[in-house]
C-alpha cells in the first residue's frame, strides 16, 4: 500500500540525525518501499539522488549493526542485475570535496571492526582485506587501505583536529577554518582546512607521500638540521619525503598517466558487460590485477554507470550487483562468489 508524500524537511532532519524515533521509522518505511520497487520520489517533491543515497547508506549501516559479521549466503539464481537511472543516481557516491565530503557508507562496513577507545583516544585499524571507510566526529571521512590505522582524540579539541596515521589512507575533510585538520605520519605533518588528499606512510622504508585531489595542503617535515621545511600543494601535486636523507620534494602529477591511482575519481559506463569485461577495464584503468576465484563469475553481467567514483566504490558496487565479495592483497584483487550460468 502506498503512503502519502514525505516532506523534504523530514528527510533533511533524518539525514542530520535530528528527527524523532517516530519520524525515523516513517522515513525508513518510505525508503524500503522504494527499494522494493515503489518509487516514493514520484509521490513527493523530493527528487535529489544524493539524499536517496545517504538514506540507503544509513539503512545499510543499521543492518550492519544488527547482522554484525554474519555473511549473507550467495543465491544460485542468475546474477543479472539492471540498475535504472534512478537507482544508479541513488547509489552513486557523490564527491563534494570542500563542501562536506563523502557521506556514503561503503558496503564493506558489514565487517567493520569497532573503534578501539583507550586513554582518551580512539584507534581504528583496518585488518580487513579491503578498503575500510571511517567517519570522524567532525564529519570528515577516512578510507584506510588494508593494514593502515589511525588514532585521534575521543574528545575533539576546540582549536584543531589531529589524526595520527600509520600506513596509507585517503582523507576527505569537512571544512572548518577555525580548526585546521592535521595528519601526522611519522615526522611528516600535513595540514589542511578542507580538502581531499591521500597520505602514504611507510615506517619501514621511511618514505612518505602526500597527494592532493582537491583544495590546498601544507606539508612539513624536518630537514635534518634541527629545523623544518614545508611545501604548499595544490590539486594534482605531490610531496615526497625521505626521512633517511631529510629530503622533501614537491612534484607535479602528470595530466595523463598510464594508470589511475585508486583514490582518483573516474567515470566509467558498462552496457550489459560481462564481469570479465568489467575487471579487464578496471585492470587497465588502475594498473592492477583482478582475479576471479570462480570462473563462473566471468559470465555475470553488469549494466551501470559509475560517475566520478574511486576504485573502492566501484568494487563495492560491482560485487554487490553480482552477489560477490572481494579481497585485496597488494596490487592483486580477488573476487569471490557463486557466479552465473553461461
């Protein structure tokens, strides 16, 4: 049975977390009707796909809390998935950069380990074999590569936001001019006001790299002479620091690279393509290797448009569409699933 229209104000309160429990139930029931085939956007004035994506993300996060780490069994039916324009719009992750950052909960959070709170700090480690997304108290988001970890104060300070990073992570920072956002990785300090950037810190080799996607970033490091040196980075610029030599280098990222970094957004379109064709395209685009654990996966088909999305989002959407999962080991990604008949 169809429900009446739902107001934009109610949806906004739901997304902001300011609605009552009764209002939350109304929104979630409304959304589940859409997910099951009813189109609530046609019954109301609400037509912003970004809000639909966020509502779906919130619901999936609640299902995650209820299901913990229980795996959903794969079905044996044909895994042929079709996403219409409205469904694609609702699922696509929107990169809003300096206006607020990602709010889309990745499906991999079904196995997200809880943040560890010790001595007034929160520590998050990615022990999974896939990219882990974590939201910070200020609304900023961090995508942790496998093996990476972050630590930050449980109670935010009024004058700054500081993160300690081990490993590699991508940051999408919520702007706040009164509270600079700082990332410490070894002896390297990265400071921003609101932007998106990638930090790679290898403590073993003492090599550090910061790459900027949007906004402006300041990177400082000790020069080995008792002082420090800093560089200002703009989009498509990098800073590399060698702790053994104390050398800090600023580089320009070429406009046309043979491969795209996993944290760089791309737009890809697949029209009834087999999963085999999709993974070969991703291999060429991102310069990595993708293995299908089950040969039957190659026969599954995908019809979808990925608009300005990064590799982790594309992998999550693609595996969901064919009821599969994936794991990352260095530059090799493996898909697991029941597959599809020829």
